[in-house]
C-alpha cells in the first residue's frame, strides 16, 4: 500500500461535492414543483393507463363497426377504419397532453 491509500479526505473537495449535490437536489425539487419532472413510477402508470384506454377503445370499435361493414363499399369501410384509428390516436394524444402538459401556447 502506498501513502495515497491512507491519505485523509480532502475536506474542501468533500464540501464542494456536498454543495453540488444539494444544489442539484434543490433544482430537481423545483422542477417537480413546476410540474416539469415526475417520478418514474408515476410516469409509467400514466403511460400504461393511456395505452390501456386506447386499447379498450380500439377493441370496442370492432363490435361497433361490424354491423356497419355489411353492405358498405370498400371506400366506406376504409373511412370507418380510418376514423376509428384517428379517434383512438386522438384519445392517446389527449391523454398524453393531460398527463404531460406542454404549457406551450404554440403547441395548441
């Protein structure tokens, strides 16, 4: 072992490291307060719930569309499917905006 292995800690460096960590923690807390940062588990739950709503909506479209498909033209069927997909995607976008608002007037 050499002398460096037993050197006392550099108190100034340790204080600087602690001050930096405290400042970073304060910045993260402020970001949470402003709604710019959320815990990973909360984000996961919000995303999973939005995906489940879209899944349920798309599955419900099967039963809703079946009676209308009989006798419909190819163009009408394509329009029904397109409308269903766009409606589900809009719901996903609405859920994402509600969960993670952009607060950006240009995004509206």
